[in-house]
C-alpha cells in the first residue's frame, strides 16, 4: 500500500452534484437538517467496498451527471447507487463497481436505465470544507463541502490502490414504489375519505424535486380545514399537504419546521428507495403501526448489515 | 411528536421547553434529538435501540418532574440600524412614523421561541402588538443575511440570503451563525433578546 496524493479535475457537473458524508444529526433544534446523501445506503456501500468508514466524505451525483479527469496520481473509487451509465475514457463500465483511474483517465456518470442518485467514494481522504463537523452539503445555503463546479479541482490524500471488482446491487437498493407509512401526526385534520384515498390511490412523482423534497401529483388530499398549524418539527419522510391538497415528501435537506399538516410519515428506510425513483413514476402508500415500523426497521437493518459484512470481507 | 396545544399558547410553550430541558438532562437509550417548537416537541429515537412505547413511558416519568424545571435563559443585546427597505410600508400599515416603529421594536423583550426553516433562523416571540402585521402576499427574493424582519407577531434575524415574505425593517451585524465550532449558534431556545438602535451605524 503506497500513500500518495491524487488530483481530480471536474470537467462537467450538473446541478445538485455535491460533496456529502453521513451528515450532521442532532442540530434540527437550530434549524439545521441532517443533509447527507439522498440514498444513504449508496454512500455506505461505496465506502464499505473500499474499507472506509461508512460515512466518509464522497461525491453524490444527481440526475444531471458528472464528468471527471484524474490529473495527478492513481485513484481507486467505488461507485454505488442507481443504475447510472458509467464510462472510463468512453468505455462502458458496470454501474456499481470498484474502479482505479490512472493519470489522464476520464470518468463519466450519466443517468442510465434506472435511478436518480449515485455515490462515489474514494480510497483515500477527500479534502473538503466542513460545516458543523460535517462535509455534507446543505443545498440551500451551500454550507459544507459544497456543490461541484466545472473547472474545480479536488484533492485526495493518502490514496490506496485496490483491485477493480464489481459491487453487487442488492434488491433493497432498487427504487421503492410501495412506501410504508405511519399515519399522522395530523391525519385527524383529514376526512376519513381523504385518508382512504391517500392509502388506496396511486400518486406520481413530479419534476418538482430537489434535495429538500419531492412534490407529488395525484388525487387531491386537501385537509378539511385549510388552516395552518403552529410551525412544528419535521423529519425526512414527512408527507406534508398544502392547503390546496398537494402532497410533498421531505428529503435530505428538508426545512426543519413547517406549518403544513402531515397526513403521514414514510418509514425512514423506505426513503432511500424513494430517492431512486424518477419523475412520472407511480407510488402508493401502505399504513403500518409504529410497532410494525420498528420491527421492519430492525429487519431491514439486519439485512443491510449482512450485505455490508459480505462486501467488506471480499 | 408531543403536542401541548393546537394553537400558539404561552403556557404550552413553557411546557415544551421544560420537557425539552428535562429530556436533555435525562435522555433515554436510543435518543437521537428533540426539536422544540411553539407548542410541540418532536422527539426522534433510534428504532434499532428502542421503540415508541418505551420512549412514551420515559417521557411520562419526565413530564411530571419537568414542571419543576426553572427556565432562566441567557440575555443577548442586538444592535440594529433601522433603515430596512420595508420600514416605510410597515410604518404606514401600523399608523406610526418610521422612528416610532424603531422605538416600538426596541421596546419589546423577545424570547427565542424556536429555530426553524433554515440554519440559524431563530423565531423571536414578543414583538409589541402595534407591529403585529401579516406577512407579505408574496415572498421577495434575495433578502440579504443580517436583515431584521417581522411578520405575524414574530421577529427574526436572517442568516442566509433567502427569499422571505416578512417585512425588512433593519439590519444588524449580530451573527446568529457564529462560525465558532465550540458554540456555533449564538442563541439557545428560551434565551431573551433585547434590540437597541445603532445610532452611529454598525
């Protein structure tokens, strides 16, 4: 293992391509959301494939894509999340794999057959600005590691070269169209008929999405009283409904409080698969009890840990 | 999500802050964070460590003890230059002169009711009644950081350049996001704020 330095030049970076790590939990009381990847499992997998800690800083690629050139050194990367079209010097690669770039090599990631967000981890230490102890970029303010721009240079220290290999894409990393929800906290502000409609009908993702959230199209599910509620804490996965009956699901960079009623909250583990859907995709909601949600969360965590342990042992 | 009232209410807010303080002093295994707001406390827990019934039981034992908690809160002074782009319109709507708006704004004792929306956005309750006007019908873009804005009976010091529908009555160099990693936010929820006019600028 040789310790050395690599430099990456960003040739093209679309909007919302940012530096991310596991985020900054515990600061919502100061108006700061967790941020971190849209698909949190993708960054964990990419890092684990390289023997890194799960939440180490990497690059999150949006549907707008990314093109890089290695201008110095040798750099091993891991790519996971979504089914992107990945190529090295014009030669197609697998969407999920460990790849080593030599000086002068170009790596391109574009939207492929499925998925919306992809994570790149590096076998080394990516230099990045931190804010409140984390690299995770808060999109609205640009605080943290920040969005990538064409012409920008990134430095990776203590690079390790690892053998190239595919990374298996587990079934639980595919897009998730059927979302488990716990009803509430404000389901009582909606009529029984509206709640039934919410749970029985199909919604579609719209093109109005960013790292803060995802607006839905579908049946009108306006609350009975279109009054706001006193602003209250929000979580990733909250399904909030505006007075005119339009639902949105909050994601990584969500506002920390809001006054729109929430008809339901999506199981946190399901939000990664939700992030990998595309505008126009159909989704539906299934109500589960809080006890069932805890049981599912534990079951999913066990399956994920099992997968990660296998990935790390290769 | 614990709800103490359905509308903004001073007593309910004190109960939120008391429970928040009690929980911070005595967290349960698997506690992630609590988010105090006007009448609610959002409590997040790790489902791999605990479950809702266990958390509710823990909060019940705290709830009675919390009533004894004394909430002091630190005091902060904030200097303001009252030259905001909306000052004239606020004065017109309130039936006051611009100088009276400035004096009235300084006469309130404000309390950090909650942080919300965006990093460092501290909602300050205690805006004097003559200045209680509704927000603008439409948000205005690119309101600079450091703006002192009012609406709906609240005051706020902006920390980022952002759109807002609140009225900009002045500006301050007070930094709510301090940039100091040891103490990144100037105010804690429950702190008291006093505004005074920076007569010779900032």
